[in-house]
C-alpha cells in the first residue's frame, strides 16, 4: 500500500466542500454550520502557518517569496477575523462558546473541515517541534514544505478555498436574517473570506503558481514509519515495487543522525559499513541491469529511452564505486564486532526484493545457490504501467543509496575522528607494545593512522558522488516517463534549489544568523510583553520577526550610500550650530532626538501608513523596491503576530474559545487591500 | 603461484596445523585469501557477483574475529604478493567455498577444545563467519 499524500486528502476535502456548497442547511442548522466553517478557517490558517517561514528568521522576507509571504501574512489575518466573526455568530445563535464539538458523521462541511485539518497535520508530520516553539525538519520533505513552490501552491489553494467558502457564509447570513446580530457576523465573515482571497491576487499576478508547484504539493507524503514487511518468496511485481519503495523510505529515515551516532554507537561498526557498501554495489548492479532492459523496450512502452540508458550507465558507475569502497575497507575495523543494525535490515529487504524483481528467481538471495539469470525485460514490464512502477522502485532505491553513501561518509569520518578505526598490527610491519604492571602485552590492533584511512575516505567520497549522479539521472528519467516517483524527483530538485540559497554548504560555517535573543527584546516582542503575552511560541515568533527586521535594516544600511545622510537631529544640530563640542552634551542631544523620533514613530503607528521597518528604510533614503517590499512583509508578519497575541489575550480574558480571532485592530499599519478587492465592511468583531 | 594454487596451499597448511597458534595463523591467512580473491573475482557480468562480494565481507569479519584471539601469534603475518586471480568467477567461487568450509570446520573444532575464554569466543565467531562465506559461495544447497 502506498503512503497517503497531501493530494489524496486535498482532493477528498475539495469533493466534500463541493458537496457542502449550497447545502449549509444540511449541516445541522446555522449554528453548527457556522461552527464547521470556523473549523475550516482555523485549518486554513494552520496551513498558511505550516508553510510560513516563521521559525526561520533568514527565510522571512526572502527575495524570491516577497509576494506570497506577504499574501500569506495578510490572508492569515483576514482568516483570523473571519474565524472570530463565525465564532461570534455561533454564540449568537446559541452554539457553544467552545466551538462545534464533535460533528455527527455525514455532514459534508464537517467532513471537509476534518479532512483539511488532516491535510495540514500531514504536513506537520515532517516537522519536529522543539523547545519554545522552534521547529526542525524530521524528514527531507521538511525543507520542501517551506520551499518557494509549496508556499506558492498552498497560499493559492487557501485563497481558492476562501473564495469557495465566502458564499456559504453569505447563505447562512440569509438564513438567520431573524437574528440580526448573528446575520451581521456571518456577513462579515463572508467579507473577510473574500478579502483573504483578494489578498492573494497581487501574488497570483506577479508570481503565478505553476502546475509543477501543485504537483509537488500534492506529492508530499505522510511521514510515518511503515512497519517492516519481510520479503516473501513469490511476491508479485507490484508487491515487490511497493516493498522496495517502503524499504527505501525506511532506510533513508534510519540513516538520519548516523554521523552523530558513529562516535559511540555499538551498531556503528566497520562490518556494518562494509556490508552496506557491498549491498550498494549489488543493488546498483541489479538496478542498472533492469533499466538497461527497460531502455531496450522504450519505444513500445512509450518510455524515454535515452534517459533510461543514461540512468543505467550512471547506476553502473555507482556500482563500480560501491565495489571499490567495499574493497577499500581492507583490514580496517572498529573495536566493536559486527552487529546487525537497522540500516542493514532495511538495506537487506531492499536488496532481496530488487534481486527478485530483476532476476528470474522469485526466491532470489545473494547466495550462489539462489542465483538466476536476469528476467526477460518483456516479462518484467509487460505494459507501460508496470514499467513505470519498476522505474519508480529503482528510483526510490537509488535515492536511498545516495542518502546512505552521504550518511556513511559522514559517519566514517566521525568514527575516524573518534579514533574508532583500527588496523591489525600483523600487517603494519611492527609490534607495538605497552607496559602495564611490569607485564608486556602485545596489541593485536592499533588506531589507524590518517595515511591508512585516506583511501577509504576517498572511496566514500567517490561512492557518494556516483550515487548522487545516479539518483539525479533517475530523477530525470522518472520525470520524463511520468513515473509514480516523479513527485519525489520534483521535491529533490526543489531541495537542491533551496540548498543553493543557503548562505553556506552544510558543515561550513556561514554568516551567523541573527540571534533573536541578543540585546533584549525587539519592538514586536516588546509589544507582546506589554500585552502580557506569555506564550513561548508567540514570543519566539516575535523575536524572529524582530531579528528579520534587524537583518533587513542591516542589508539596507550596507546598501545605502550614506547611512548617516540624515545627519544630526534638530537638537543636536542646534548644539553644533552653537559651536558646542562637549561629547557628553552632544550625546545627550542625540538621545533626545532619538526619543523624539520614537515618539513620532508611535504617533505614525497609530495614524496608519508604513510599518516601522518600512518607515526606517524610508528614513534612510532607501528606494530599492525589493528592500521596501521585504520591509513591508516583515511589518505585516509582526502585525499578524500582534493581532494573534491580542486575540489570545482578549479570549483568555473573556474565557472565550481557544482558537484566536482578532478582537481589535492591532497597532501598526492595516494591511492595504488590493485595488480590485471589495473593501470589507466594518466587521463587528474587529 | 596462482590464486587457486594458493588456495590449495592454504588448505594444506590449515590441515597440517596442530597447535592453536599455528591454526589461528593458518586460518587468518586462508580467510585473507578468501576475502581478497572473492572481492577481485566479483564481476557484475557473472551470476555470482552478489555471492562473491558478500562472501568477501563475511570473510573479512571472520578474519577480524580470529585476529582477536589471545593465542594468535604476535609476529607479522606473511602475506604473499598476489598475482591476478586468473580464474573465472565460477571456478573461484567453488575453490573458495571449499577453503572457507575447511576453515569453518577446523575453527569450530578448535573452539570446542580451547582453554581460554577469549580464544573460544574468537574461534566461534571466526568459524561462523567462515561458514557464512562458504554458504554464500556454495552452488548447491547444503
């Protein structure tokens, strides 16, 4: 069985929303329907939050995402307001203050809310929540989820759902015309939903979502550890392909953190590394042979023959590198005797199924007694669907081997640094002895010297490079053939692009990221503290917004020709005119000027206009459109956060629902609606 | 001396060893021959590619296990310079399977009589590794 993907849940949710459209009366009455709509808006906010780079100050305001990050921040605010209006409507209609509760089965709206919440939860299975709201990736997909294509696709989808939900809120408002308070709230909710959809329009026009963006989003799988399914003799081609895919996924998962464990884990042994290198050679050989066979049938099966031949050649090169690596282990060993490790178990299952897929023996094992010739390609892939499935299985296996090679390279380097690699004294030409308690004890093994491990590490680097080349050749072949693994190919291409945006390669220290905790709280965090917000997640997000603003200002300062073009303030200027040179007086004057500036800024905040970061840039004379947009985005993120915090504070004070909704206009600039969008009316809950 | 002749010589040396240090040394040398020859004979065009590569890995583990026996002689191992294998994968696999089987038998038998626990553990582990190499290389089912 293949893993559930985001696309699976999404299409189910879309169908349920479609069924609910025009039938809000079938949702258990207006109060319950309002409750379900509120659940949906909450799920949509969480979608935007999942892909938002709120946990990464460096990603906030990234130049290639200006439009969509801004749209997401504004839509999030509009959805929160819609949610609050829906909550108020539900209460006015006699619904519970704590939301709709567990909906009875069969309501399309409730089912859609549940499905959309599940879709969002699927995204979060790739992320690990750390202390104080920090987020780290659990899988390779984590970086894909916050990548530009997925942010575009998710934000665009949320906009389309908002457009779809707005008429439902209007219908409900019409149904409860007898309850004016509730009708007003529902109408406001409809307007906020339309407004949310409208916020996406500038981004949709400036940076359109592509089909590849959506394909990538739909392909995001559930990150769940599937249970091991041992190979059984006589499995069908489809079962073998699914088994290979599952083993490849588990293999990639268990190799994470290998380098950290290599210094101490008894499972990290030379025997296990040598065995894995051997498995890599055999798996690459079997894969290469199958692809070469498929390439011979490319015409009749409608497969990309050249891509398949290229992938087969790349796999043959990888096979040679792995074999060379296994030999390079020679007599090098670790102090711990060979133990079967989890990566070995997964690699073993993968290898056995690859052998049974490639060879004419349904009970193939690496033993000489079980060897068999390669299967006739026409028997292996009698139709294009089976050929694509085989290609996808080989693709998954190659990607897993790429990961294993890189992980083992890191792990062996770590083991060497930890002085865990040994060579037998018998072969190094001398016997080293140590004296202990007047006895002389000959050593059987000594720590391998750098010269003795150079060849091994070079072989690992070669295997890692060859495996990576093979996996990339398979990315191209899978994409060209439309194989089931083409989503993974897209994800890998996205990951490579995202990695190329990193300030430095992994392991090489790049420019230090801004430390959000340095120098006390910034302006956004300060405002949250003044609001008596104690939520660690909100405070951390505020600190990150502050850090992003600080980084932006630093960028602007370095870009500005003369950051001090403004010169001294009026008080300091007057002192200079008077010929005052006393540094203490001048400094006090500068402080008075700064206080006046701050006061003006607060006054401007209240009056509307640009946000604090954008205003600061304007003051610096920055005219760069990109920098100004980034500033506006950081301001919007701060504003969104403040709105959320304010709602949480007010809800807590009122004992209201746990899901925050805006209750008052936050300090700072109101997000300007696009010209084409209808201006929302004064929502009662705003 | 060809690899196959070397295998015959290694088997003869193994058979002639009576004292435990001599047996360990002979087994270590025989396993070294299995490891290197299996690795070099592994040709992806041959059906025995997987068997030979995994047998080389198993022999390496057996060799390390034997090397940890307290009774292993402390002197340098006399590993001869080896020419190319000069044999097909099938012939090499058969010869190496026989040699690995002989190592496994002798080491298992010695383990039963070893006095030092360290020797017993090392001999048992080395015998298991040699047996695994033999199982991988044997064409027929045992």
